[in-house]
């Protein structure tokens, strides 16, 4: 079975540009999570969807960040405009059931560099 | 605030020896899950093992076992017969209620180095 698929693997962009990160969860998984990983702050949950509906976006840093899940097999995380402090590895993860007893399966991440 | 604590930023172990990575958690929830993930230098997050709060037995997956002590709120990972390929960052995580959702909260990680 294919795992969680993220694209692109690497993204380098200039400050002020729009960045779109993409994620395809594992088929049959009904929960999807976007995480950001930095050396300073570790792994932070940005937003979480259940059955394509955003449940908790309290981790989204500010209005420059937005996430959508138009259907069960696709999600995007958009940063507009991007800033150097957004440089990080962004992970998408999915799980099959309620988070309590179902492990998250992570994609390989997108390494974003904003210059 | 609810949190996961990993007190060992770095650990060293000799190849073929066993090693224990510590994790404590703070929750008032009755139902929760505890997870360990491995992150090698290549960056991917690999799920290793899961323990439910109501599970009587400690979880085991091959060379990995979870030493779950509910009263102490600890969920230590034990790796037996360490291999060079075990060198990686290890994260403990728990599904803990946070506001309206259950989210997976991660510790700060332990960098394990296996010495030949």
C-alpha cells in the first residue's frame, strides 16, 4: 500500500511568494494532520481534519497560513505571503480512526526554505 | 498545559546492548494512547509502537517494547540488541485531549547513537 504522499519534497522560494504544499493521505484514513518541525520548536500541530472537515486550526501561526481538504484524498497547506521564519519541514499525516488508538502515518515531509 | 517530557537529549549505546529511552506524560484523561516514532537522519517519521491506556500488557513489536507504568505516567521505550541502524531521533507522543480535539502531542526527542 502507498503511504502518505507529499509534494514537493523540497521547496525554495523568495520571501513574499505564495507556497502550496500538497498531501495525499492513505486511502481509507479519515483523519489528516499538518505538522511543522523546526529545531527551535520541535513538532507542532498546525491543523487537523476529520472526514475532510477542519476540527482544530489553533496551531496555524497566523492568517498567512491556510489549509483545505476538498476531498478525502487530497489536502493543501498554503502560505501567502511566505516569510523566512516559515522555513521548516512540513509533515502531513493521516490516521484511520479517532486519534486515541490509531497511530499517525507520516509522509516524507516537505522541506521549505524561504530566502 | 499537558505535555510529553523526554529528559534525555542524547543517548549512547553499544551495538548489541539494550537501551531504554525515557518518556513521561501529563494528562487527566482516562483514555489515551502512547506512541513512539523514529526519525532517522533522512527525515521521515516512522511509527514504532503503540500502547493504549487500558492495555494490561506492555506492548511489544520485534526488538521494541514499551515499559508502561500508568501510575507513574511513564512510557519508556526499550530497544533490545541495538543495531547501528537504530541510530536516530526518537519521539514519544500521546493522544491527549486539547480543547475540542484529540491531538498527538510530541516530546522534544532523544537522539540515540549506537556505537560499533
